[in-house]
C-alpha cells in the first residue's frame, strides 16, 4: 500500500514526537511542523505526552481534538 516508499523512519519520528521524547524538538524542527492535532480519546494507537504539548499554545479545540500551535 505504500508502493515501496520507506515510511518506517517517519512513522518512528511521529511516534517519538507525540510521546514527547527528548528528541521531539529536533523532530519538530526537521519536518518544520507548525501545528499538531491531538485527539482526546485515542491514546491506545498513538500515546500522547500531554505535558509536552501543554507547553505550546492551543490554537483551537474542536470536539475531541486539540490543535496546538508549535511555532
């Protein structure tokens, strides 16, 4: 389904960023991320370190979603 595109590195980066790992700021800079969407209820498929994202301003809250402005 990915037609040979090597997705594993990016998938690992996304997981580490949402987990708020030590290299999350580097990952944010690497991909020039400006907004991050966090779903309130879906913690099983992608665990989120809310304390990490609470450092950033909330751009919007829509239903079960919070949009953080990273830059």
